[in-house]
C-alpha cells in the first residue's frame, strides 16, 4: 500500500484526536477493502498499510483494522470466514453519486444488494456490499436526480 507508517500520526496522538462517533471495521484484508472503497466510491485513504487504514469521506474518518491486529480483542472469537460482518448496519456515504458507485461496483465484480432507486425519505441511493461484507449506501438527495 502506498503510505508508510511514519507518514501518519503516532497511534496515541491519533487516538487523542478522535471525537464524537467513530467507526472501526474489522476486515480480513485491509488492502482489499481499501481497493474496494477507492474503486467503487472514489475515496482516498488518509493512511493505509497492510494492518490499518483511515478512510475519509466529507471530512469524517473511519478506520479499518486487519483481523490479525486484534489478536486479544474479545470480538475476534466471533469472526471467521463466511461470517456476515456488520449485519444490520448501513454505512451511509451522503453526497456520493449512487449511479456512478453502482456502475463501478458492477464493473469491478462487487455485489450490489439493491440498485439505485428513489426512496420515500427523499434520498436516491444504492446498496453495495464490500468484500468484507459491510453494506455501503451511497446517496444523494432525490431532487438532485430528478
């Protein structure tokens, strides 16, 4: 992956910078998940290596940690191949064109759970599953799509 460890904040400094609500997604393969997020949603990682990545969208960070970095975490016992990760959570990426994301997902061979559609709550959105099994929902306001 492009970034080196010394190009990012030291872990304690980054940890102290976190506020509000955060996401930390455990993934079997950080590089594969970063590739999905950059290919499908045109996101750029703030930092990425084989163990850890910080992704940013609309000035909001979330983290990806490789399973292997959680060697003593209590959640690790629940993770295995074939487990649906993040079941019941939608990771919503607002102000991100769902048509373009769906097209790129299909072209790259990723699963589209539900194609773009106008929803009663006023958003135009798609449901796209990442290689790790997380559900991403790119969306824009329906009035932007007509």
